[in-house]
C-alpha cells in the first residue's frame, strides 16, 4: 500500500501531471478522509483518460510497481485488488453503476470518471437498441432485383451484403481496409434505401466525418459514383452529396462542450452516415448517437485497424468486437443468403449479440491487388508479422514500397534533399491555385512524433531550409508564398476545422497580397487573411495521427531512432495506407519491429457491453 510520502515521491518523478494530482486532491478532500488508495486511484484514472483510456482497469495494476523503470520506485506498488476496491467503495466519491458520484467502480474492477461511464452507458444502450431493430423491407424479390442491378457480377460481393444490412437494419457498420470501396459503396446504399421509400425526395440524409478534409473526400466520392448508378434520375437527384463535420452537423456551440442537437433536440434526419469512424472518440460518438432519432438509420464507415481517436476510446474497434471474427445469426444468414446469393457463414451461438448481424467487413481491395507491395505490407503489419513486413519492404520486386535505414539526425538534410525537392517542387512552381492544391497532395512526410530530431517540428524546419536553399520558397517571414498550413483548432465562425489544409498564395483580386487559400468540398477556393487563421502549423511533414482522413500519391514514413509508446502497429499501418501509389519507410530495424509488435490497447467496457450477453 502506498502512503502519502510515496505519492509525493511519484509526483516528484513526474509519474503524474499537475491535473492528475489536482483531481486526486479534490477527490480526497470531498471524501473527507485521508485514503492513499483513493488518492492513488483518482490520480491513475485521471492519467488513464488523458492517455486515451475510457477507464482504469484496477485488476491489471494489482500489486504492480507504478514505475518499473526506476529502481528507487520499485517498492511503490498498487494495493491488493480486494483491499483497494473496499477502500474505494467506502468513500463517498465512488459509486456503483447507476449512482451519481464523481467516480464509478463497476463489477469488473473498472474505475471510471462519471462522465465517461455515462458516455459509454448511453452509447451502448443506444447501439444495442438500434441493432435489435429491423426495418420493414417490403418485397424481398424486388429488393433482390435492385441489389443485383446495383451490384452486378461476383455473388460473393461483401459490398452487396453491406448494402442489404444497411437497408434491413437501423444500425450498420461497414469496415474495410484501404481501397475496399467504403466511400463509394455508400452512394449505392443511398440509392437502394431511397428506392425503398415512397418519396425519395423526402428522405432526410446527413453525411458527416470527423474532419473537413474527410468530408470533402466523402462528398467527392458520392458525387462521382452516383452519376453512373443504374437508377432513375429522380433517385440520383435525391442523393445530395453534401457532407459536413460531425461538430457542424450537431451544431457546436463555440466555447462549450455541448451541441444544439442532443437527446432533447434531435436531428431532423432519417439516415446518418459517418465516414472515418475510427477517428471518433467515445464522447463525440455518444453525443451523436443520442441526437439521432431512434427510428433513423445510422451507418458507420471506417477501418477498424487504423489508429484510434486522439481522445478517449477506441469506439470503432469496440463496436467491431476488437478484431474478433464474427458470423451472422442463423436467421439473418438465411435472409442474406436468399436475397444476395452469397454463401453466408452461420453462427452456432443462438444467444449472440444483436450486433453480429450489423457488422460487415469488406474483404476485397480494389486499389491494392494481390501483387501490390502496399497491400502485402499493410496486411503483414496488420497481422503483427514484423519480419515478413520488413522482408516485403526490402524486396526489390515491389516497386510501390521501399526501405531505407534511418540516417543520423545530422545527415537528414542531405539524405532528404532530393526527395523533398522532387516531392514539393511541382506545387511550388505551379500557377493555377487548383493545380497547386492537387499537386500538394502528391507527396507528404509522415512522422510518428511531434518533437525530437525525427518529429514534425524539426522536419518542417528542415524542409523549409532545403526548399529555401533551392530557391523554391522564401521563409524569411512568417507568411510566405507556398507555405502549407494545417488547422489544429476548430473555428466555427470562419468555418475552418481541425485537419483542414490551406496554402499561402498571392491573391490577384487583392493586389497580389498574401492570403490563406482553402479548397472547399465543392471545388471553390475560400480566402482568409493569414492573421485571422485559428491555431495552425506548417505542414510539409505531419504526424500520422493528423494524416487520418487524407490520402497522398506518395509518402515517406519516418520513424524515430528509438522506440516510443506512441509507435504501435496501428500507427505504422495507418501511415502505410495513407499512400495510394508508393510508400517508403525510413527506420531502424529494431524500432520498426518493436512498433509492429505493439498493439494499441485501450481500457474500455464498451466491447463487453455490446457483445457479451
């Protein structure tokens, strides 16, 4: 058992942040008892949520040292689980599920901040209710004919299965890797659902993503796909591919964590489609679900194997049962097989979760075929097969992937120079603004870290020096022609959102004064005075986290020279799959192999709540 002196020692060693300690002191003060076990648990659950966990699993810490990398602190261990639980429950600030207390301890020794327990409970209840609800699909033969018309060819087409599940269920998750057609299949799903309604023009559809960049991509994918659909013009015209961010859809209130649309003021929608769902954290997904009418459909699109959200939770992974393969129920399998013609695997579990009939995994990549190096590499990384992934990278038979041993930090300038000039010169020498934006998406440097010699901060400065030495930019001032900027904070007044990328260019309409230009989803340019921009940063190099929702023709994934906890299998997989044509990985073998070996595991009770019956 730790005492107050031990805890003070941990504070001095930096085990906890000031926020963790402040919260722990508050809980101790409110409980009116000096309970080291309570102080420790409160500090740990505060730290856990800041690290992306929804809760703190006390059983995983029982008897373990808090800092096993410091010999002086090995004696400071977490209490015995039963003793620890008794201490917590005896406190007035800790309650059981259903109580209204600052901390909630469930029957599996998971300790929550109340608001995260509440988010998880509301989301789980909502998704279970939607999963159990089925929609009257009227004439099954007519539905079969419409499916065959939209999805001709291979009977084992999982896109067809996804479309049927979307029609028959109020909740559907469509997961798939890069190039499996998640964004384009949604246009066919919209057409199919609208054909099932009496008046497609009255169908209220909302399309949303976590970032403005992803919204633009979704909008473009639907726009390009719907024109070639074999449906009536009336249905095509009813498919309005206008996408927004989730925050804008819900009606964000500036300076507030609340939204205008909530459980008391529901969204006026019949169908909500969320793309890039892996990026959505628990709090936002819970608020979104609560704001959608119970009789409306909710469709989530995403790659369950990508990085989880920056904030707490791994929601899409939990909804998809954390990578476990599932099968459809016996009853639903027969329906799917009859209508789609697919041979559907039947579950032997008669009492399985209703969610098993709502999750579809797309399996065919139309971008990366069987001979694609990116495809083989991403699959090996995804399976945790580091040695195989490394052999693929070093195999000269694959023209779209490459490996380079990480240079010393002081050699990066010369090692990177040719690649930087080749990658960024086309957009810096172009004249037409639209061409400039398109060319800027051809190449990007992706980093695991923000700080250090291999982090985005140092790399962006290095790129600026290389481009300046080649007379491609003149970065003597903060704002210069060609500077790419990444918005890092939402500004609802300006309509600029976290993840949006702009470029500083002269504006002929303003006597060639510099303006920050942003390309809208409809292809038009929006102009802003640079000093009016919300928080932002230069973006020749960006973190893999920030690259989610984006795609680049060619990319360079630069890993650090030593392992860091952020470097996981999901990060490497996400970085690799940002590239459409080619990816080159610069790393040391030990760091790459360790990264592929490590998985992101976030403590949460959502998977159990959804899948255990």
